[in-house]
């Protein structure tokens, strides 16, 4: 799971940074920008935990909880960002939402983050 989890972290981080970079200038994204960037930065720590490179001994259950919570926050923030972007009507917004939905579905399933609210939000993104 370590390598797969690291891949999930990198995919989420890349999507968050792409959202801020490509669509961050839009008014619909103003309120989301600080949180999206903070979450992308926090994923560095999750990535270190996933790769076992945190530089300190952390009990396994604490590391697991931190990774799970970090991924959950990233998923929720990416859903919010992609939803705002999709509704903005900006060029490329619908394509971004659909691409993001594909990554999110995989992460939801493989990281046990599935729930009705998240799944329905991702389905809406896939149909943008």
C-alpha cells in the first residue's frame, strides 16, 4: 500500500496545485485558494509518512491516522475546488472536473474514503 498511497498523495497534490495554478485567478476560486494551497503543502508531510521518510519515529497507528486524515482533507478540498471550477464555465473547467473525478474515484475506493456524499460529488464532477 505504501507505493500506491504515495502515488495517491502525488496525484491529489498535483490536482490541487493545478487547480490553483490554472483556475486560481477566477472569482469562484478566491475563497478556496488559501485552503487548497495549504492542503497541497500539508500533503508533503503525508507523502513523507507514506514513504517512511518522516525523519522521526512515529507509532504506526499515529502515522496511519495522519495519512488517512490528510488524504481525506485533500479529497474534500479537491472536490470543493473542482466543483467551483466546473461551475465557473472557464475554458478547460469541465475537462479538469472530469479528469479530477477519475483520480478521485480511485483514491476514494483504495483509501476507504468512500461515502455517499463524496461519491455523489465525484459523480457530478465526472458528468461536468
